């Protein structure tokens, strides 16, 4: 059973002891302040959870009584890889408290900098693999082109309707399924425009049709349905089948989004513009999570510098 508070759906089984804490009023006011400022519901939920843990740990403390030691004590209870983001949640709370003059000094200022967890080397599709996938028979090749040319998340792809393809102005409008309700508009490259035009024409899609199709009843010989978003399981089957038919080594669907971002960064697109295309709230997210130098690129550059091209 769920209840909506500050625009966020909370599980009634969640620990609610923090609502009785001495700093509960400030905690609620802070969440309301963030919501009024347009913070996404998912972000509010994450912030609420972290700060609730602080209030549960020190229920008798007023907001101006928390010390850097209290906060460090709490942060050490979280897994090492999540401490940096948890610290950011708490920083938002105490920054707000300082801004609204509820505290005279910010205890977060006394905490050490938490280093970023090293990001794994993430593989992207090669240009040859991308070409094989985007050259699949219609409509699969056109749908693959959309993934690689627009940088869609899976949820955005499964909810994308024909009405969101503006061929006149060469725009893909990403709205339904966007993470954190961050709508965005992506320019169609010539390759993307051609794929979208073919998809709309060859499949005879009306404005309300979803682009990704399903075939109820099992098997790919059944009638195509586009009246509602394709489910995660069906999308997974579609993705796996396409990679198999293109003879491409399996990677997760999100790898297409990684490839989109990395390609445009390699072409020289500025990070702030790439951030807008990706729908990120921070350039750091774009840089840290989606723009990668691949092992193949490093190897090619090393061979070039040493003259070893064998």
C-alpha cells in the first residue's frame, strides 16, 4: 500500500520513525522546498531516504545540533560505493538549512572529500557492429538506427510514439518514459531522418502508434501490435534476436546509448551540448558514465605512436 507525499509515492511499510524525530519539521520543509524548485520525484525519494536515516539515528537532535561526527558516523554505515552520493543528499539538506538561517554553520564543511569510485571500462559497439544492426530488414534496422542516433534509454524507446517524430523540423521529442521527467528534443541526423521516414511510411503508422512492436501469442510470425508500449520481456527478446541476426556479440541495450554519447564526443561535440542531448542534470554524469575511451581506441593510438600497425 502506497501514499503520496510531496509528489513521491512512499511505501507504507517503510520505516517512518523519522517523522517523529525532533528535526522532522525541517526535513519536511526541505523536501517541500525542493519540490517547489522542480526536483524530480525520484530524486526527492532518494534524498528523503538518506536524510531519514540521519533522523532515525539521532531522533533527539535539532537541526542545528548535528555535528560532522554524527554525519561521518552515518555515512560509514553505507556501502563505500554509495557514500559519495549519500553525502551529496545530506549536503543538500544542510545547505538549505544554512541558506534559510536554520543553522549558523554547515557541518558538511568539515567532512573530507569522498573520491569517486573508479568507473569500469565500458565497451561500446564498433562502427561495423553498429552498421550491421542498423542494416537489418525493416522495421528492425530503422528501430536500431533510432537507438544509435538518438541515445534512447530503454524506457524512452518502449514509450516512443509516431507523433513524437517531427520530420518537418527534423526532431525526435523524447517525453514519455524519460528519466526524472526530463523531457528533451534531439535533432535528427540525415541517417536518423531517413530511418524515421521509412518507419512511418513502410509500417503505415498513425500518430498514436508505438514504434516498438509486439507480437502477442508468442513467436515472431504473429500479428504486429503497436497499440500499447512493448513490455520489458518482449523488448529483451527483440533486442537479443536482432543481435543474433546481425551476428553481433551480445551487450545490454543501454550500450547503444553509451555508443551514441561516445561517438558524438569523439566527433568533438561539447560536453554541455551532449549533456542536453542525453537529458542529464549534470555534465559530470555525462562525462563519468557515458563518454568512454575504449580499449580499441587506446590500442590504435598506441600502435600509431609506435608505428606498430601489424
